[in-house]
C-alpha cells in the first residue's frame, strides 16, 4: 500500500498537546525533556505505522543494511530531540548549545555588498539552528518560506515564541507573480531567502534524480526561483550530533544561477544533481537526521515488520 504524500498527512498533534509540550520544555528544562523523549519516541515508533514504514525504507538505503528496531527508535528519537530543541531555539535559549560552524565566511562579502542570497535547506537536521545563529549572533537578514496552511500549529508556535521570525516568514501560498515579486524585493534588499529543496508542494513540478541508490522526485520550484532571482545559491545543513551539539555547514553552489530559456531544464537538472550529491554526503555523516517520514521513493514498496 502506497504511503500518502507529505502534504496529505495531518499534524500528529493538537493545540492542547502542543501547549503542554511548550510549557514542559520552557519550565522543566532540556534535561527533563531529553529523558521524557525516550518513551515518547518509542510510543510514536509503535503507533505511527506510515512513518515507521518510511523510516525503515530510508534507513535501509542510508545505512546500507536492514535496520533493526533500535535503528528505527534512534531515528524517531533524533527527530523528537530536534523538534524539542526548536522550542529552545525559538525562545532565544541558543546559549544552551555547542554549535560548530563551517563556511560562515561565505556570507561576509554578501552582507557587506548587501547582496541577497538563496539558502537551500532540507529536512536533514535542523533549519532553526541556522536561523538562530545567523540572526542572533551574526545579524544575517534571513527570511524563510513556510507553508502556514499545511502546518498551522507549527506556524502558531513560531508566532508565539519568536515574533521576529514570524514577521520574516514568506508564505508560498500566494500567487506565483506575487511570490516572485516578494522574493525579488527581498533579494534586492540584501536578505537571505531560506527555501526547502527536498520536498515538493501539492501539484508542484518535480524532476527524478538518482538518490541513495534509487529514483526520487525533487521539486523544481526552488530552482526556477533561483533562475528568476539570479542570486548566489548557498546550501545549508544543520546536523544534530548528539547531546547539545550541532554542526552547521554552509556551501556555495553557484555565484549566480542562470541559463538561457532553452537550456533551463538542463541547468536545473545539473544543479539539482549537485545538491542531491551534497545531501547524500551529509546523510552519510548523520544518517538519523533525515526527517522526511513519508514514501520518498514512490515507485517502490517497503514491507513493514
């Protein structure tokens, strides 16, 4: 049976549960929450059949072997830790963490020149650790594309804990011309635009790429925006490394993403291929950090035991 696409899946939380989680995190502290997440991860491992099936499918590829139940639990637990850490990042408690930054010097010239950039991020690790470090410590003007309609509770969480980030959100649900204009204005103001490049929206055009030994779909939208905006493209990966440690990696993909109209598809495929290779590399470094819990390889089936 084929798993539903990510945009067809509902949030597995509700407002009451989310309120209790936020209260516990902010009042009882991170150490208590890390202990609480042991049984929480086990509970979701047992009850979330679709996510468990997707985890098994992914880990088989990432680890190069059949994953055991401990592997599956570690995958769920890592996701839970990164999700709870988001509460601390959003509430300004980033001083709790040790964050190693690789490639931060990429931004210095662009910030000095007030040159906006496209930051391609993914569901590998934590996007929030990048945003917090950039805005709070290095004062990088970052804006992010977030689909409020699909995750309304997550959007409410951002509104409540970090009004600064909430004000910087760009909702991709607006019309294509309006979105392109908003992004163009942001780039011209020297802002950094964070865009998820590993998950397609509903009815969004996709291209199939070789990924972890199989064929998977990746969205064309971020790359079309890159061609329109003609801005530097930087890859960003914020990897959770256990305890309170994160590693933040910035890599320049291109100084300017451009191509003649008749060569756009070729150029998009080439650039997307480079992005996917770097994604594979960082998955190899931190395989339990991948948080696309749905059937990413749609033409294949995975038996769940």
